[in-house]
C-alpha cells in the first residue's frame, strides 16, 4: 500500500487533545518545613513539587493513572528562593508517543524582597500511562500487574508547540545514549564493589503511606529528594571546613526510574563521589535500592549523578581502583 504522506509522527500528532487542556500551574509558599536552617529552600522539596506538577498534567491528558519514568538533567539558578517566597511551577505537555508523555516544567519564584519573578530551573519529565490490576490479596507479597495503556494523541496548534515536539524527539535520542552509558557504569560498579570507599555514604528509608501514590508505589519526587539528601551528606564529608548548609545543588543529571518502590518497602541509598569539577564542585553518583520485606530481594530502582558546589571548597582524590575507574568514566 502506498503511503499517503500522513504517517510521520509530527503529522499524526496534529489531531487529538490540545496542549492547553492539560496545562497546570502550581504555587507553593516556602514555609519553614521547606527550607534549611538558613531559610533557603531545600532542593529536594522543589523536586517533589516538579514531580507532582508533572503528574497533574499527565493525569489531565491521559485521564487516569500514570507514573514517573525519568526526568532529564536539571540546572538550578545560583540564587535560590528563601523563606516566604512563592515558588511557581508551570507545566505543559510537549509530546505523546505510544503510552508515554513528555512534560516540560518551568520553575520560577516571586521574591518577597525584590518583588520580581526570577527563574529557578527547567525540567523535562517522561510519564507512562498504566492500568494497575487489583492485586490478589492471597498472594504473599501482593502482586501488582501494571499494564501500559493507550492515550489520546496531542494536538499541536502553534509553531512553538511544534518546535517543542521536535525537541522532545531529540531528547529521546539523547536518553538512549545516556542509558547505554549507565549500563556501562553498572558493570564497573559490580567489578569494583568489593573494594569499598571511605567516602561512600549509605542511608536507609522506609516507604511510609505519605510517600506513596494511590496504587501504593513511591512517588518519583520523593525518591529524588532522598537521592539528593544522600548526596548532600556525602559531599559534606568532603568539606574541610563549614557545614552542609554551605552546599548548593547546581545540577542533577537524568534520573532513571528502573523499577517501582512499593509501600512498606525498605530502601537503601548509596552515594559516592566520582570526580571534582573544579575546586569548589564535586559530582556524586547516587543509587536507590529497594528490599522486599517478604522475599528480601534487593532491586536497583533509581539512579543519577548530582553536582554540588561549596564556597568553602571541597577535597576529593580517588584512591582505590574502583574510585579511579568511576572518575575516568565520568570524565569520558
């Protein structure tokens, strides 16, 4: 059968639900529980809000359940909002392909001192539309069977929306390259795991009800907050003076969510430095593992790299073969 010229992904996306339908605006007043002791916002809180705002947009378009698949690299402004400022998150859908949705989140804040709106960061996230079958309660543990489901196409009405669609296609190709690099990193980690590192930081959390969505899996934003917290503690060990309050998260690489984390599971977060980025910045690799409370099986669930900066200076020099290998891979 001859092609009618209408089969390209861009032309297929011309029909469907308009972008305006799923746009979301979220505003958050920075309260003491969202800030550190210096009154500066905790980046983990911002990540949780990014995930929730994206989730709202995905639900509006998909008309049902969806979960976080990955979040692209995020660069944060050097100047962060403070206690009493208002953080504003604007989200919109830029591409639908199969059962996946890519969403852009632009985060800014209104400063109570200058009375002006300032940019904080921009994030691109991918959500997957799923149907969760009701688990058989006779199973031990209960077995959830998520099934990908079809979702309506996205209607592109403006040149800007078409431009963002093409940008999403480019993001998909870049993610594939990063995924292959992460697989290589996983092999290296296993090869040198027994060597250990004096800079390695491990922390443990339990997935409580407030951290889980309606289908009893941990929010991606909560996982990201735990990952960042572990990196801050790890980087704090590299400081010769000052405290962790002097650390600033400048960049988070793409976050991969490889497996769900269920309500009641114990998670272990492992953070270890990979390389210095100048005299005042360090890159840290961080991975979250879950342990099933019934089978005791340990599963790698999410992973990323976080760059932190300190005005006080940081000191890290790889000593073991594993540390040297991780530094070399990171530089490449």
